[in-house]
C-alpha cells in the first residue's frame, strides 16, 4: 500500500517486484497515481502465488479490508 505525500490518499495493488513498482509509481508511469506523487510505501504483505496476491488485493480494497488496514496502521508513527 502506498500513501501519497501530496494528498494522503492510498493506493493498493500487487506486484512481483515491489521496488520496481514503487519506482514506476513515483516516476509517473501509473495513471492512477501520477498526479499524486510522491508516494511512499506504508504497508506490504508477501504471498506465495500471484493468485493469492490478487485475492488479498481484492480483499484489502473492500470495506472490510480498509478497516483491517486502518486498524493495522493505527499506531503508524508517520501519521
């Protein structure tokens, strides 16, 4: 999960190469985040398969997933 330093909004996605994907977002290659740069990594999970990762991404984008992340990051010192 990335957080925009510009407007504090979040982006949730999955990738097989986290460092590369963060760089792509911060260079403006993603239409969904290009106008919200710079972005910082605030949370990530590792999955053993892309199928599991896609399922987890779908959950984290749901209402229950948003609640989970809010509780998980409640004590994040960068907030």
